[in-house]
């Protein structure tokens, strides 16, 4: 039997994300940014940031 190496190369992203950069990117206000920093610190995993951020505003067409 032939030995095949079928591994795929994956470059993982950063485990911890900057809260200030995330808030600036998604348009979260400074008051909510301050709450997130108090709750999670200045860096946190993305799933924790998304779970604790305020609900998004609806996009009206």
C-alpha cells in the first residue's frame, strides 16, 4: 500500500482579538466598547466578543 501524506496546510489566525479594533470595525459606540473592555479585558477570543456585543441595527432598504 502506498503511504500518502494528505495533510492540508492551514495558517491559523490570532486567538485573541483587540476589543477596540473590533468595535471600530463594526461601528460599536464608545460606551459599549468600555463595557466590553470592563467585562473581557483589552483582548479576548472572537466568540466571546461576538456573544457579548450589543445587537446589530437593522439595515433598512
